[in-house]
C-alpha cells in the first residue's frame, strides 16, 4: 500500500501514535502537512475540513462538524488499531477539541503528540481572506488568541506525551 492523504483509512506508518496539529485558521497547518506528506516524512493525515467537505457543501460547512469529527475519529481509530501513525489536521484550539483526540489516543494506548503552529495574526488573516469561503475573522482572532496563550506545560497537563512548536510563515503571505 502507498501513502495516503485523505479521510479514508489506510494503515501505513511505522511509529504508532497520534499527532494533533493546533493552530488558528490560516496558520499554515494544511500547507505544512501537505509538504511533509509529499516529502514522505508523514503518513495518514486526516483532515477535519476534508471530512466536512464529504458530508456538507464544502470544507467550510460548520453544520456538519459533529458528523465530520465522528468520521475522523472512526477512521483514525481504524488506522491506530492497525498500528499506523496518524496526524489530525484541525484547529484543535480548545481544550474540548483536544479532549476528543486525547481520548482517541488513550483508547488505542498510543501516545498523543501536539504540534502548536504559531503564525502572526496578520499572516493568518491575509491567508484567510484569500480562501473561497473565509472563516469569520472574529473566530480566527479568537483561535489565534487561544494559540498565543497556549503553553507546552498546559498541553502536557492535558495529557499530551510530547509538544513541539512551529513558528512558520511558509512563504505564503
């Protein structure tokens, strides 16, 4: 089997664990993960936006978020049970969001790793403004504020086994 970037389960990977991206809309999470995937450095990226696109009118369709989360949890569970490494591409800026992913990792007895994606607010707003369906700026600003206040210690206390940070512009401003 080859590497996959979708919401469909493909049991590929060598280091069984769950990586959770944390960042505001427009921070560059998806762009970064696409580059890592294409370079062969990661496998099995499950995107909440892609799942929304499968169940709703597009990746921006918030009305299907609960269904999309349930689907991503199910697909990630299949992959983790098969021994694969999984990366979650979602904002995950609230404790509640992260509890979902931590519970998934615990249920499969695998470590959960957090990656905080820090991007200047002006960069995230600029990227967002160029999207076909921009995220409301008030929501983006709130997510950005949450990420700015997030600490490694807080994430470790939530239950993540490891935390890393990306301070990236990705050359796409």
